[in-house]
């Protein structure tokens, strides 16, 4: 970054430009509110920029406001270019403010190295020796020993190799970031022993003239990590280097920590630019108090009197720094609590435990015990209240496909095995592996009543029995039913519906309400008494009796469950009542007897002194964490482990180091400092006036400190200019900031301690195996006494396990025979192949012999054939274009031997002089007529056209009389008796042709009743119609009355048919690392009819109940609008949670269903 002074020695402001992601400048921003602009630059972190822009601007100061440049384009993803500084990416959508008169956008951006966070390295292996590791994929880096056939690696991947990008870690990392390149990389550094370590490969030849490489080799095995985190955390720690990012040129620079920064020679003291100098405990120096946290929201409150802090004042509790009175009282306070840094000094008390035994414990240990038991009983109470039959019992498995059923079966079997392993019920073999039964579940140590009793104590019986006795058998039944007819299908097991021990308090109340509603409906319709039942109809009195018994049983179960719930809550309350006094007794402020508070309960002088001695920081150790499957008892155990780790770390962090923070004048405004401005480079050293003989600062010696951050207003540099330095850790007479720089994590609080692991590095000389060295090593190996036995043992194991899966990675494998289902080769060489089928895209061969060849197309250059025929030969296509045939051959060979049967022609054309005659002369055909003659030569049948060109047909009988012409049959053709009834067409004879009277039928084909008369000559039909009309009217009225009564009854029954919610889950009800989430979908039934689609999402409201009521409230608010399915994650069900779905009509809860997750 460059600072430029104008003629008045003022630092010139920087111009801002809006740039699109392609790097094209759109415009200069001309309405930035200077007072809002701020830029903070940090050595090994992203730079942060913020400013505000007015929407409209008065360009000419004439009150004519126009839209400011680029205002509408300021949005997430766009870039800001600051002249002489670099590029910044807008990482979040700008906020918009409007005060009624003007509009303004506030923009927040980060330096363009944030782009490295958006690219992930997936399955990124370097120098691991594994398949796919980068050293093995580099071109020409693997050679084959001609003697042994072994593949030998030439060299490993170095941090940076400008001459071989494929073996350069930085280049490999930047393959996905074409806009970035490598800038400066230190070639080497000198270690503490004075040895040269190479970061860029150093090559020399040995005495045999072979290349030898020397460089530090890091090993990395990353499944998925973004580029920025990989460089600044993994690579930085492995190579002990610091990365800086040139955001002006988009280059990455890498400096070894020992070579980072130059000495600027700039010295600051109270006599020139330092207004004041504060000396405080450094980030990695003295800490007397930790705020302790683990991974996944784990803390230590449950084992530390409800507090997340621990302290260690062992270093500062010394005279004359503090009084002896304070020392004695504070140590007494720690001993009483059981938290003294010297654990042998802690007081112990004998306590009676819940199992009746007695045990000596410190008060802190007893507090942990009470918390553990409180959690145990709280879990018991919640389970009693929220217990529901497992959702898998209610699923209609017959609606699933076979593959879906198999998947669900595997899920539930895994869930059963998890329970058996988690609680220690699984029986194991001599190798410690669980023993599987034929159905896939593990054998158990206990069986029968013993297993049930123990599972009830452990709280897993209801889930286990639901899976084993209900869900899994029902899934298997559904699988078998797939191939059965509807009549042969087996019904699922449903005894669970009235197995009341499977129901908790809430679910029993719902069942009782449902039973009562059904009974009320049946009673209102008179079904509470016996009545005569018709065949094939439902006996509702029997239904009434069954539901009455269910109601009685459910009410009795509810009383029992409520009694259990009350007893469990009593134990919860007892533990809380025992735990609460301990918090007060062990509190520095609440327990007045410790001597740190006055009569009003406020800290006295001693108490305030202690508070001032606390230097607090965050201690985060993600190696200690909890999962969604962990209950409070497990939480307490993990919290105790975290507590002990934090105590140990604090004991090592409680030694004094110092950080120096000067309050400095704005150097940009001082003309005397102008020559040094452009030497202010992050990472460089500046000298501060320090006096080590005074532990808390002073005047005297100059010590150098590394410039870590600076902050200023680039639109008005004169406004402010603040700088800070890295924490220089003092060890004897030496200061350095290595621990601070290499342990700091991006975007983490610098004032924190984070315990984790990082990739190791091999700093020794990188020696690559040469063929000679390899042969020497293998020779020693094969001649060693144990080699033959070891190989024999491996081979024997393979022979003994013929069905096992064997994974062999080798350059050459020789075997007598390979038998298997499928094989895949890139190249396959064989002298002889015996196969039933060969399916290939291209076959290339010198010689081919086939008994039977079938092909769509054959391109044959030369055809040698002994015989060619329609059966055994070849079809050859000859035509006028491709064939010339001798005319004599056609005349002599073809024409002389052709018959009509040989012709495949479309037409035979006759001239007017030509006729066709049969051999016997009875058929004569010319161009217009065909005649058939009798033996006397007379025409019997003639077909053709007459002289007038009209169609003509003549047929004569055996006497020569014409009986048929083109006008029809003649009278000679009809004789007596020739025409019979069947020969007449229907409805072709009219009544006036008949010799008798006819009564015509009506439109229905019958005789109309109006045409019928009685014996007196009256119309009998009219009287009949009047009678029938009266009867029909009476019947219709009766039918309407019956239908109305039935409709009213059906509606009453329909209105009282209970609704039921059924759940369907995608991954069961147990979540773990393999099953991180599941989707719960609902199906609504009214009686036996599904009615889900009749109601929208707003009718289905979800609620979560867990141990974390605050999170429950937030979760419930997020799902208050209603939905028919939810996704439950491990974090949603942490420590166990109950999810319920209520069906509402007109804001009234009709029915509710719950499902429990662990």
C-alpha cells in the first residue's frame, strides 16, 4: 500500500471504483459518505472495508440531484477497487437506510482473498503414499525398475517448485483459482540447530551422479477443506510459515516465521509519537481465568457449580503483590469448593448416594453427581410424559416398494444393534466383535425377563421391543406380501394399539378423549344397547362394548402413568433442591464466610482485589464434544473431561508474558514522519521504548515489535490512524510472536485459546529410494528370519477365507487361476481366450475363423467362395450402374429358359389383336371382355364392357335362360317356393300389403295400455294409470323420509368419526453420525379414509419439547405457520426431544400425534 502526500503535505484520499466480477471497472463511486469509511488491514487475516453511499448527489451544487454513480449496482458479489490498495469483494447484501428525505446504502466488503474461501479441496492427498496422492499423479514422477518391475517415486511434493507445478503444493492448491498466482516464497530457513531447511527444492548430485532432493516435506490428507483455511491453518502450521495476500495483484506470498518482516528502523517512544504505552498480559501469556467451552455447545456448568469459568491465581497470589490475608482466605475458598490448583489440598465430605452407599467427595464432585442424577430422573420423567408407540408401528408398510422396504429394514436392524451396543447388551466373540444372528441383529448377553428388566432400568425397553416385536416383523410381512394375492396377504401385527405400557401421560389423554368421543356418538344413535344385526353389516353395539373396555383400560393406565410421572419429578426436584444450596455455599460472593463480601452482599476490598487479578480468556477445546444421542448423564461425563483438560491448560498458561500497546499519534498527519510512511508494511518491525526492569512498562531500552494491524479512513486519512502489534511472547531474554501467529485462527477472537491438532511435517532431508537402495532394502527384508513366516501367515489366511474380500495393490500379481463374477482391466493380454460371448466395440485380428457369421454390414476387399447360393452363398446386388452383362448371355441363357413362374413383373400388356385362351377353349379373354363357354361353345357367363362402354354382366341357367344381368335378377330366376321368410329384409313389408288387421306397437315395441278395453268397453288403461300414480306418490314420500333420516344419521356418525395423524419417517427415529437427519411426514385419516389433501399446511402445527426450553420456544416459533412435513436434525434432537403435530380446525386442536427422538 502506498501513501501519497500532496503539496501541502496532506495524505491524499484514495479513490473507490465499482468493478464487476469479471474485473471490468463500471464507474467511480462519487457519493461516498467520508465519515462512514473505515479500512482495517490485518497481517494474516482478511482486510475489512465499510462505507456508506448516498443514492442521490448534487453534482453541480444547484440543488438538482441525480442518481449517484453505481448506486443501483452495489450488491453482493460486486467488487470495490481502491486505488493503490487493491480489490475488495462485497460479501453481504448492503443494508438500506431511508430517513424520509434521503436513501443510503451501507456496504461491507472483505479483501479479495475471501475468494479462496469459496473453493474447496476435495479428497486432497499430498505425500501420503495413498492411491491418488499428488506425488503419484505427477507426470514422470514414477519410474519402473527394469529388473524387479517395482514402481519407484522420484520425489515428493514440495511447498513450492516453480520448475515443476505438478509437484508444487501451492500451484496444486491454486489450480481452481486461475486468477491467483504465487508471488514470493522463501527458499529456505535456518532451524534452531543451525541447519538449512529448504522450502523450495534444492537438488544436487550424489557420488553416483544421481539427483538428490532436499526440502521440507509436509503430509496432508484432507477430505474437504476450503483453500483459505488449508493455507492459513494446515499449511501454515505444517511449514511454520505465514501467508500474506497481495490483494492488488492477486498473488500469494509465503514467509517462514523466522524470516517474516524486515526491520524498518522506525522507533517510537514517549518523546516522539507515543502518547502512552500499556503493558498487559499477552494473548498467549498469563491467563488467570478461562471461559471454558468444548465442541457442539458443550460447557462445564454441570460440573462447576453452574459456572463456565475456572481460575488459577497461583502466580499472582504472592506477597508483597497481595496480602497474606487475601492469600489465606482465597485458598480456603478454593479448598472448600474442591477447585484448588493443588488437588491434594481440597476438602472432602462423606455423602450418601442414591443407591444407599457412602462416598468421600469434594463439593464440586458431589455437585457433578447431583447433576448427573438430576439429568437421569429428568430423562425418566420426560420419557413417561411423552412416551408414544414407535412411529414405525403405525406405518402401512404394504404401500412401500420392495427396495424401500429393504432399506427401512436395514435401518431398523441397525437401530436395534445400536441399542444393544450402546447399553452393553450385545454378546461378543473372542475378538471383541458383536455376534450377529441370522436376522442381522446381535445376540444378547441377557435374555427373556432378565433382558427386559435391565432394559427398563436403562430406559430403552420400549424402543427395543417396538423394533424387535413390531416394526421389523411388520416390514418382513410386507416384503412377503409383495408376491401374494390380496386374499393371501398377511395382516401386520397390531397388538401394540392397546399395549398401554407403550403410551405416556400425554398420549393416553389423547386416546381417552378419542374413545370418549366415539362412545358418545354411538350412544346418541342408540348403539349402546343390543339390537338385531342384519347379515354383512357392522354390529355397532359390539363396537361400543370394545371401546368401553378400551376406555376403562386407558383410564387405569393413565392413573398409573401419572403416578410414575409424579414420582420421577419428585426425584428431579430433590436433586435440584440439594444442588442449589451448593451453588451459594461455594460462591465467592454469596458465601459471606469466605471474607470477600460486606454486610450488603457486595464485594469488599479483598473481593475487588481478587476480581482485578482475573485475566479472562476463552478456552475452546473441540476434541471434547457431545452428540444428539448423548443424554445429560453422558454430558456430565464429557463436561468433566473438558473441565480437567481446561484445568491442566490453565496451569501452563498462568505464567506471565507481556503485550505492549502504544497509543500513537496519527502518523499520516505528521510531516516529520512522511519519509517513513511507505515503510509501514504489515509484518515489519517497529521499535518501541521498553524497560524490562520494570515489569509494568517504563522508559529505557528499545524493543522491536511486529506491525500486525492498522486501521484508517482511506477517504480522509487525516481522521485517524491506529496500529497494533503481535503479541511478543517473552521467554527468558527472547521475545517472538510465533505462537501468536501460527495458533491464531481466521475470524476467531485473538484473545482465545483453541486446542486442536494439525498436520505434521517431516523436516528431515527428503531422500528418495533409488533402485540400488530399494534392492538393498528388499534383500535385507527377504533374508530376515521373520519374513518367510509372515508371508506364509498372510497366504494361509487368504486360503482359509475363500469368501472374504481381498484388496491387493501390487505392480505384478502372478496366480494360477482367478475365478470371480466381474473383472476390469485397462489392458488385457492373453494367448488364449475361451468365452461364450465377446462384446467389443472394435475387433482387430490377423486371422479369424467363424462357423457362423451374422452381420449387418461387411466390407470385404477380396471374397473367395467355393459355392454361392441363396442358402449357402452370398447375395450380390447387380444393377445397370454397377454391372455390364453380355447380350448373348441374356438371349441364350435367360430368354430361352424363362417361364411365367420365373417372372416377377407388374404388368402383361395385350394388343387389340391378342387374346388369352385356356387350353380347353372354355375361357376367352380380350382387352374388354372375359367369357366362360359351355362344352357346346355357347356363352354361359360374360363379364366386361358392352359396345356402349357400360358395365355388362350376363349369367344364364342350364337351359340358356338369362337369370341375371347388370340390372338385377329376371323373372326366370324366381320359381314357386324360392323366396322364404328368412330371405326378407326386416321392416320392408307395409301393413297395407297384408290381408288382416294389425295393432301397432308403441315406441317401446309393445301394446300401449290406452288401447286396452275392459268387458264393458271402457278404457281400462286410464284407470290403471291413476292407481299407479297414487301409489308412486306415496312411495316417493316414504323414500324421501327414509333417505333424510339416513343422511342425518350418516352425518352425525361422520361428524364423530375420529381423526388420526400417522407419521412416516425417512430414516427412523434414531439419529447418529451415519443418520444425521430424518424427514417426518404426516398422513391424516378420518376413520379409515385418508383426508390429508383436504386440508392445507396451516392445519398442522408442530411443537418440540426437550430439556432446552429456550431453544424449544425458538424452534416452535419457526414452525408456527404449519406444515405437513419437517426435517429433524441431530442438533434438533440433542439430549432427546419429543416432536408433536396437532391437527386444528377453526383453531381448535382436533387430534395430536407425538414422536420421540433420541
